[in-house]
């Protein structure tokens, strides 16, 4: 068996490490342009690979797995033309120098089309569109001294990504026997689980690699978790007005590893004194999730949770701390966590065994502490004995260490199987334990060979590793099996002193800000939403008319041409709008308006499909697709679009990404605009966008039975309503959920929040007139509010943020959009226009145009910037991306560059300048500049930027083409913005 390539390994590690080691912790999206171009070029070949994989590997496996699916086949596999996008890259350089470890922040909204057919049941189903967003970890290893420098690429998600699949005909597929017990949710969960650690996809790039070692590498370390005790837990076993206690127990999770403590009866301050050992595959990334429950005969009650970043445990080595439970009224849990490193020698084994023997546990049934960890890589076997009748066997392997047995997959119809699998075991005392291997036929009745290897042999082997062929006992005369066994001694840091990890505990299992639970004694004064709260925008779509549509209603076999009855389907961001049908018209007018709230994610499209309405099946009249990013960057689009996939036809659309304003001064103009426009579908344009972050409630009433309620909240505004999750029994529930509503008139509309027990028994309500926000600073309210129809102390903690929705058709030029742009630009990412008027002296030769002429020449001239504050790096990031439509004072295009300064500081430390782009009116710079400032300092600065022409006639100075001034206090720097800014003329 070939070894992992090692020639030139050290030097290549350094060279490739330099190639991938960035000077910044996270590379912005525009730095991934090269990756985008590579993926775009390679995407057709990726499609060929996926088609081959589905046709030749996955389809046969499915057919063999279920008798009802023996006629299954893939009739179409098309990955489309939209490749996966990499919107950010983070490199980890603190790990093994023999590998490159990257985190890719990916966004995929693909036009995938995969069709599957089961002929036996005349069933057709498929997928038409997939969205996948998340953080993909990529490991390049081993690094080798020859091309391609990397032996293999391993891919996996540490946490479950956001996955959305547009199914077609799924209900037909789920009607097939054997599948009718499944649902689309179950299928999504199964697919998502295959993407997440410990599942890894390894693609070898060179021959003779131990794939199993790459798919199942040795862990980064082991965390020994001591679950000691808890205090002040919530009472769940109540009897009427008599408050009882609880029977608490703890569940620990790290990925697929789950551990459950024993329950302590009738105790709110239980002591467990139990110990568990968890395998940590990836740090940073993996987390320990802790949940406390009350044991009940029917359904156990939830009592709180928290989460710990295991990367921080590795840094601290030893943690001894009380952790506050989240999503509950009170309670805390005492844990001790110890990081154990993996040592490749047995020098300190005796000392470790002695130390482990001194660990006493309350629960005697718990496994004793482990002294080592063993990984067995099962590779292949040769010349296994044949079955009766000289038939090929279906070999599988059982690997056992003491009382733990693990099984391999089955290799069908061969006596030379290749498994390439790995199994990991905890070892209490390697001096006394053995590896027992049994090779069996898949019915497990016939043995094909056995092997027993004492672990003491590993203790005397170099680096505690055996990598060789072993002769099988009770097998054929030349039957043998190839395995690699790796033993690692678990070494604690004896010098580590206990520390705390307050920063590692987040609000819930999905992350969040650090904070205390909602209890009587300590309550937060304000909400703590995620940074993505209130970042959505509104897309307004005006479907106007169409021309020259194809006639589909023909008569007498097509001899007499008729017309069509056209209508339009509009799809964007999971929402679908269907227009009315215009009877017998090839040039229909619809005049319909749609509005949709969207999160700005890369790769989103607005799709339009035109159909002819018929009694049986509607005929296709054409389609078109518009990139949402194009609408956002253009702010306002009003044009005719040619329909594709048909001979003729075009459609008139008006699309606008509405600017969001935090000043109510423009509301009257917006409402006046509403009254001046009417649409056939009777939609009234929205005047504002309301964001609600519902964090928690406090001191809600008990049920009549005296039990704590299961509280849910329903939010209603006009005809729209949303519901929170239903919290487990608690009088102070915590939701941490965000919602948004379109508001037609902020002076008249009212938000109502209804609290109830499991959507039944009312617990109180809250009425919030939207007009109250108009008098709040920044149109935002963030505090505790009283609940009507409940207890005097009952309150709800929420944040309500109102954004006035402007439009290019509304004159609000004196109002600036929230992130620095004027309303007239019509975009959440506004184009900034200056209010200053310039007057250039006519005496200067290089200013050969009048002010009015210069302003006219600058019309359409823009610069694209990314402005963001990196909390991780404590620095302000300014990225100059590009310019477009630059004018020139000569017949040649300008030699342009961009320079800027952060005012009011005029020192050289805040001055920056890009390189010069020769003779380009649309230059691309893609240059990043960093400023080491605190967030508060950054918000106090003003960016003064000038685009210059470095080759001005009869002057060695640079001619200023145009200018942009941006007040950074008006930018959401933590979320970051990327947008085009209008260039204005420079005043004299």
C-alpha cells in the first residue's frame, strides 16, 4: 500500500502556506473574484462530473437499496449556468503546517434541473432550483513536492448550512411504497446531514492516497467534560397552586456525539458528578451544546440551554465555571472542561493512568477516564475464502475493542474488498486491551477470517502506529487484511490553571450575543439582536405591459391565427405573484404592482414567465430573468425586456430597490405619491417598512392549573400576521426572533402582539401604534413594554425599527438615506450626491469647462466602494472597487486614480491613493485600505474621496475629475455596504 506522499513536504508546506496565508483575517467578497471566474469556467465540467456520479454511482445504489426503486433512473441532470459563488474567505494558519485550512463563505442560488423517473410506478419527479448558503471548510492536504502540490481536497460544513430545494412532483415520489412514510422535511434533513461534519467529501488529486485517513483524520483533541451540579433550576413539577420541584438531567451534544446524564429526583439544586469525553474534530468551529430537562412520564420539560465554543476551551486548556442557562427564568450549571492533547509516544502513560485512577465520580456506572484514543483505518483485504458453491462473498468487518463493536459497510460480490473506512475507540488501559477483527459475509453467519492484535504491540511501535498487512486466522491460506492502527495517549496540561469562558456562551443553539437569561433579579434593559437585524430591503415591481406576444389560440389546425390570453408569473426570493389574465390580446396592459421584502444575498434573480391561459394546459409565451444585484446597483430600471425562448415578444417593467429613510420629514411626500397612483390589482404602495425584534417576556400569568404556560406570540398588522416559536413552559419565555411588515400608513397602522398558551389560552396582548415610532430618535424603540390583560408586572422586551420607503418619483432630495445616500437615488445602497454647487475659475487652463458643463460631463460618473468595520481586526476597511463613465478633458480616456482622506484628520496617516489605470473610462482597482481605528472613532470620520486624471494637459498636477464625501456615522459599518456613489464637481 502506498504511503502518503512526503517528498519535499516541508518546503512545499511553507510555500503553499504563503500562497494561502492572507494578510487579513477575512477576505472581502470582491477578493474572491478570481474564485468566481474559476468556478464559472469550471462549472460545465462540474456538471459533467455530477451527471456521471448520479448516473453511474448513485442511481445503481438506490436501485439496489429498495425493491420498489429498481426501475429508477435520472432522465435529466443539468447544473445550469449559474455557478456557486464564494463571497468570503478565511484562512487558518495556526494549525498543521502540512495542510492548508480555509473557510469559504459560499452562496449558491442555482438554476439546477434534475429529473428522476421510476418507470414501474409511472412516477416523475425532480429538482428545479437549489439555494445553499453557509460556511464550507476546505482542507488541502497532504502538501507534496510535485504538481499539483496538493494531494487531495476535503470539503465539509461544520454547521448545517441553509438549504432550500425547489421540488417538482415530490408528492408523486413519496406515494411509492417504502417512501410513503417520509416527508419533504425529512428528506431535507437527510440531505443536510450528509453535508455536515463528521461527513466529509474527499477528492483525491494523486494516486496511492489513504482516503480513509483524509476522510477520518485524527481528532484535533479530546475534551473531558465534568458535569458537576446545578443551582436555582426552574420548578416544573407543580400541582395546582402548590409549587413542586423537578427531576433534572443534562444532555450534551457535540455534532453527532450525544451524552445523557442520570436524572436527580425532586431537586432544583442537583449534583450529577459525571464525566464524558468528546472527540473534537475541528477547532475553531465545533461547539458543546448543553440542555437541561425535567424527567416526566410523558414528555420531558425543557429547563434551559447554553453553548460553549470548544476552540476557546483549547486555548484555556482548563475551564471551571458556572454557566447561566438561557431561554429560562433562572438556573445555572457548573461544568469543568479539560482539553486533552494527542501524544504520539507512551512516555507519560503510567503517570496518566495513575492520575485517571484518582478521578472519583458519583455515578459508578459511567465509563472510567480514557488514557488513549485508538483509530483503526480499515483499508482492504485479499484472497478471502469463497462461499459455498464457489460464489463470491459479500464481506463486511466488525472491529471490536473491549465492549465496543463497530461495523464497516458491505462490499458486494468480491473476495478482494476495499472498504477504506476508519473507526475510533476510547482506550482505558492500552496495556490490557486488544483489537479484535472479524471478517464476515453480509448475513453475518459465515466467518471469512479473524484477527486479534494486542494494543501492547502498538506501545512498542514507532509513533504508536502499525501500518501493514496481517494474516487472517480461520481463513484461506493466503487471506490477509491491510489495516493501519494509530494510538494516541491523551495528555492533559498539568500546568493549566482553571479559567472562565463567559465569552463562549451564547444566547441559544444558533448563536447570538453573550448575555444573561431573563430572570427576576437581572434583566437586560435593551434587546440584543443579531447584526443582520433590520438589513432587509424592499423591491417594488411594476408590471406595465407587453408587446408582440405569440398567438397561441389558433383554429382549424393553425390555418387561422388567433390571439392569446396572456398573464405573467413573477418569482423572487421565494415569493410568487400572478397577474390577471388579459383576454385575446397580443399587446396586453396589466398595470400591476408587487412589493417584496428581500435579504440581499448574492445570486438572487427576479424571474418573469408569460403564459397563455387555456382551459386545459397553459401555453408558454416566454421568460426573462433579471439579476437582483443589477436592480440594486442601478437603483431604478424602467425599460422593455425581450422575452427569451420564443420567436417574439417583449415586456415593459419598472423595478425599483427602495431607499430606506430614518427621517420622517419625507413621509408626507410618500403618502401623497400613494394617492396619485392606482393599479389594476388595487395594491397601495407601501410607505414604510417595520422591523420587530421580539426578544423575551417577563412575569406572564400561570395557567389556571397553576402550571407554567407554553408561550407563543402572534404579531398582526393589517392583514399580515406572523408567529414565534412556542417556548417550553416558562413565565418568562425567550424567543429572540425577528419579523418585518410593510406599512401603508405609519400614522394609521397598528401592530398588535397577542400572547397565548400553545395558541389557545390568551395570556395578554400589546398594542403598538406605528405612529409612536415617528417621534422616537432614529424612528426606533427599544425597551420593555407592559402587557395588557395580564399581571401588573407582565412585560415584553422588543425593538421596533421603522424605515420610511422613498422612491425616485418622490422629491425628498433634502433627506439622506440611512446609510449615507440621498433619497433620490432610490436604493438601500444609495448613490451619494453632493449638495454643493461648484464654480471653477475660468482663468485656470486645466479647468477648461464651465461649472454647468462640468456637472453635465459628470452625469453618470460613479465610483464603487466597500465600507466595512471588522470587529475581529478592530479596523476600518475601505475598498476601492471601480469607476465607470469617467469623462476626459482630452480625446483620450483618462489615466485615472483614486485618492482619499479620513477627515477631520488631515495627516498622512489617513491619506491613501490607488494605482493609476491608463486610458480607461471604466477602470477597475479592487484595492483595499485598512485603518486601525475603534468603531467609535470610525463613526466620527468623514471620507473625502477624489477621482483624478494624472495626465492633465500642460500640468504636472492631477486634474480632479470628481469628488465624493461620505459621513461614516450614517453607514452601518458593522454590516458593511458595497455601492456606487455619484461623482460631483469639486468646488473652487
